[in-house]
């Protein structure tokens, strides 16, 4: 039995591997390096051009449960992700370069998979077409013609890659939400009200990366770039706040006018603070909170503080 898979990204490689492991001879077509895309930087298969996290590993949510099921089914991507994993709290986070190189090595080394480096401009049948948002123009035209659609669109925000050397680490502190993972897998920046508003203003006024021609389509509301969220209004960026992150450790000043309530650094207007808890020297203390430690996630969900920054001209408290 033979099968054709078009597209050597994450979905295409997983499909080719699953078929080959079940005794099917597969030809996997990938147009790179002969036909480039605006986003890819290498010729490797399964190159990650967006976020390098595959979300949570915890079985209590759908993301973690799906990964567990994929492992039971012999998923190639899950196998490789574990070998390329880097610290990411409760999330499965990978080194981009290690991940794509290892997927490429395994796909090219499978005896039942033949990798053909050429662009497909028609719809072979039967076949798995897994070319995603970076489908070539000619193949996109063929897909649209087959489906009778005037246009097809998939638009997503590409996660920025920030160089560690560009950061002022003296103003940051390492801590994971609820102490998960290694406990210090993420960099955090504590902002008071003025600093937060300055941050939003800087987002809006910052120089923007010049758009590619393929960027001139409407945004997908479920995955907006942060600067677009900022333009929608000051409050729109607030989902970026991290619950479950305690105040900066000793030696770092707490944000002016801010306190800690059940692991969340919050502003002057706080309602539903933890019952019986008080704040001493910027630290949440009380009968159910051991000073200096982060309350457990269940307690945080039961008594989560609500944040409402007052206007800039209001008192910081």
C-alpha cells in the first residue's frame, strides 16, 4: 500500500510517520529548499515558526490529556519533544533547532518514508494535504478550485523570539506559576500601575516589523499580536498578567502601591482578598499562608484576587 503526504511540517511529518509505522509506504513532499516561504529559516522538516511550547502536560486539562493519548498511539512529535525538552513550567517546551533536526533525522531514516523535495501544485488523490498557512500560491489555488471557495485564509501571530542578552536581568526575577516545573523556568517583570501604563504606551508607539505581503489579511481574534491588543485599549492587555506568581524575592523591591494576594501581585484596588490574610512588607501572610511561600493552585482558584487599576492620577495607596 502506498500513500502521499504533502507538506513536511508538524502535521505532515506526524501523518507520514503514523502511516509508515502501520506498514504503508509513504512519499512525503516538502517544497523547501527549492521553494521558500516568508517564515521558515531552515530546510529542516517540522520547523517551528511560531511558539516553541506545546502547552500543558497536566492530565487535568485537554492539552495534557491529548498529549498522553498521542504517546499511547506512538506519536513521533511527542517522542522527539521529550528529547528536545527545555524548562517550561507545566508546559511541554522544546528547543526549536534540536526538535526540527531530530524530526528530520527520523523521517529521512524511516525505511518506509521517501522525502521528495519538490513543490506540489495540484491535489493528488488519495493524499494527505498538510501544508498549513504557508501553502504555496499555486497549491492554494488548486485547493480553492477543488473546494469551490473564492479564498481560503489562515492567519496567526508568530511568537517573538527575544535574545536573552537584550534583557536587563537586574529588573527581572525567575519564577514559575505555582512553583511548577523547575520552579524558576520563567522570567517575570513586576510592574506598578505607572510602569504598566508606560509599557502599554511603548507597545503602541514602538517601531513595527515591516509586514510581508502575506500579512495583509484580517487578524484572527483568537490569536492577536500583543501590540494589536494594546491598541484596542489599556485593559485589553491584562490577560498577560500571570496568576500564581508571587512577589519578587528578597532584594527586589515590590512594585509601588502593589501587594500580594494568593500569589498574585495586585494593585491598590483589590477585592475578595484571601480570608484572614494580610500583607506584611509586600508579602501575603495569614492563617492559611506560610510567609514567603506560594499558596497552592487550588487555594488560588478559590480565592483569586481581582485586579482593577485606578486611573493614573489616582493615589497609589
